[in-house]
C-alpha cells in the first residue's frame, strides 16, 4: 500500500500541469471571445476538465505529501489553494452554464471572477514552485545582501576551515559535524522539509531521531543509522543522501564515524576530544601551484571573448575551476604594440599571455604592466631587449617569463630582482651567455640558460 501511495504521489508533478493548462486556456478563450461570442459552449467544458484534473492533482499531491515526508507547514498553502482552485473551476463551469444552484454568482461580473481565478491559480502555482525549488528560487542568483533586503532567508554552505595552527582548537560538532550535515542533509531533513520526520539542523532534533526512531547509538557508529546509511551502496533504496543528491566525501563520512564512536559530543574541541590529526588533513589549505592567481574573479563576457577571437587571438579558460584566461597570438605573427588595445576588455582575466613570435618591441612593457593578474608571460622569438621591463615589477602574480630566442640584453637582467613573485626566467638563445641555471635574489629567481647536454649512455653506440 505504501508503494502504491508513493507511486501515485509521484504522478503529481505530471498531473498538476493539466489543470493549469485547462484553466489558462479557458481564461484566454474568454478574453479572445469577449466580443465574438463564438465559444460559449466550449469555455465551460474547458473549465469542467480543469476542475476534474485539478481534483486529481489534489489527490496525488496529498499522497505525495504523505509519502515524501514534507512538513505540513511547508505544503499547507499550496494544498488549500489547490483545493480552492479545483472548486472554483467547477464554479466557473456552473456560472457559465447558468446552473441555478450558483445563482448567487450571477451578480458578480464574469470579468471579476476571471481575474480572481487567474490570481488564485497563480498563487497556487507559486506555492507549488516554492515547494519544488525553494522559496528563493527566482532570487537565488542574487547576492545575499540583496536577498536579505528583499526579506528572503539566505542559505550558505558552511565551510570546514582548518589549518596546521588551528585544527585542535576547532569545536568538533560546531565546526566539523554541523557543516557536514548542513551541506549534505539539511535540504531534506531541516526545518522546511522534514523527510521521514527527521531533522538534522541542531543537536536536539538529531537526538530525537525520525519516524523510525533514534538514528544514533551513542559510542557505536556501526549500529547508528546516521552512519550506516551513508556507507550503503548508492543504489540501495536506504542509502542516504539519495544517489541523485550531493554526496558527502569519504573524509566527511569518516569524521561522522569517528564522532559517533567517541559518544557524539556536541561540545569540546578536537584537541580536547583527542581525535587524530590524520582525519582532518584533507581540510587543510592546499598549496596553490597553478598558472593563475589563487583568487576569485568574475568571468569575462562571452560576447567580449568572441569579439577578441574574431580579431585572430586564441582565447580559452585555463581550467573549469577558474575564470582566468590564456591568450595567445600563435595565429597573429603580425601582432604589434598597438594591437594590445584589443585585449584590454579582458585585462582582469588574463593570467597567461603568449606574445611569442610577434612584432612587439620594448614599448610593450608599459602596456603589460596594466594586466593585474598576469602570471605567465611568453616573449620568445621577439625583438625584446629588456629595456623598461622593470615596469613589470608592479605585477603581484607574475612568476614566469620566457625570453627564449629574443634580443634580451644582460644589462637589463638585474631588474628581475625587483619582481615580487617571479620564480623563473628562460633566457636560452638570447644575447646572454651561459649554461644550465643560476639564481638571483638569494635563490628566489631561477635564470634558465638552457643548452643542456644529456650524458651519453652505452646504448647510444649500438648499431641496429
């Protein structure tokens, strides 16, 4: 019986669109037929079918409410307005058919009834959409301060922020367990939606459990449903979260297990509870070693990027995880200093710039200094001598410059010591003589001369 109830309930999202279609069609026909009076027999029939399908939607919606674990406060306005919509559809049918039992409606202008009906179905649909997508679905892309000003509750993912210095001072429940439950479970087991009568947003409701009883057996993770459901195969119907929902990481699941095994304390720091450090290492900051700055930046307009590509530049995102761009003139050997203005609209997003093999001169350094997030710069096979390259010292993220095959002069090489983050400069094939590598600025900067020779090995002399 429970299975049938769930199956019928899940038909609601499909069936609910039928009354909406019938009712909107009826309202449109009324407006279209207000002067012609050609559809007087069709419109009541449309509302009759709207009422029948709305009644069916109410039944399936109620079954979905029972089977899916929604809190009544979450669905009540949608439920009552849905019933009112079904009843009003039948009343509109009776009013247009001039049935005597609804003579009291004959004194109300049909245009007023139609306007009320439109408001009623809009309200019902809006409340249904809130249940499916959340009350803030339309405003979700807006910044939190704007959503708050509009009166919407803001939801933010809670970040587990640990490092080598503070990890022992973090409160195990507040700083670790609560964020894990908040990010993975509370969307279905919180104050707005309570599937299985289970809530997980604070200690009191966690200890209370759900419709099947308590979910924690103190000191024993292997018999605590809060843990055992997490480690079931994803295809198991008892696995939580459901396989189509966001899943906690293995490290997060292991922390839930460890917390349960020490008695699920809601107070106490990691250090006080004596939990081993290895469980938290995955939440320590990772060393950023990429060819773009370790900062967030807004994406460049796709129209702007397309316009620059049309000029002949190669432009692409460095990675899916970043909005920083790589720009190359590989197909533009005729690029000159004056062409630099074409890429200025994306100056904030450029992290890698390849001007190798172009017609640039030392005048380009003044322009390059306007790229605040430039990280990798390629000036190989150009007429660059290095004059005025000290202007690049203001770039906070520049860590690699390639002068290979350029006209770089040694007199300007010392300017590199002023560069804040520079790690390596490639000077092979320039007027600077040398082999291998040497360092500047107490070993901070590597000057790579190239021209390496591999030692011979015995197999080099074998003749086949």
